[in-house]
């Protein structure tokens, strides 16, 4: 596989190798990809946690009788229109 990098990225990869932390450019790229995967997993976990928080608030509101009974698509459309303003 051949990968093209901008001059800046190539310089950064070479600097990492020159620092002695990596033996070659392939190690730098592999580490960067592993970091990217970890970062994406972390972002996903944050989004799921936030959604759970929002669902908890919603279920608490429903449990306390603050919900709105929606009996038709028209009623739901009306609620969405009110939200949009």
C-alpha cells in the first residue's frame, strides 16, 4: 500500500521517527490509526451517555405526568411545528 501525505504530515511523521519513539514511519501511521479508533470509540461513548441522560429526563417527566398524549400523526406534526416556532 502506498499513502500520499502532504509535506507537513510527512515532516511530522519523520519527526516522530527521529525522536526515537518509533522505528519507522509505518509504526507512526499504525499508532495514529489506533489512536483514531480509540478517539472514535470515546466520542461514541460520550454520545450514548448523553442520550441516556436525555432519556432519563424524559422518562422522569413522563412518570411525573408531564407527558403529552399524541393520538394522531397530525397531532405529532403540530407539536413539531410548535417546537420549530
